C-alpha cells in the first residue's frame, strides 16, 4: 500500500520529538492493523490510536492510504 501525507500531517510530524515520531511511523506502516475505528459522521474516514495521539486517514483510491491529520486526542476532532 502507498501511504501519502497531507501538508498538515507532515507539519505535525516535524514538530514531534524523536520517540513519538518513531511510534507514529511504526503505527502508520502497520496499517490497516492497530487500533483503527471508523469516524462517526464522516463516511470513509478512520482514526488510528497511538497512545494519546490520533491519526485520521482515509482510502481515496484502492491501495492508497491518505494520512489527513495527526494531533493529540483533545485536539484532533475539532473541525472534523
């Protein structure tokens, strides 16, 4: 599967410390496994839980995962 990142997700990753980046990277590379649940009210969108962090993603095309947003649990769902 090809994994693509939105600009917002790339900026969030750049601001993280090294251990957090490594945990996020390992979780994203393990998709579709992990603690994944569909988002309510947003058809085709999913969330992946990595500790206190949430990763919102979707499948815009077959074999492509689009990482849309990465943020802490309290901030991720604002504006969705």
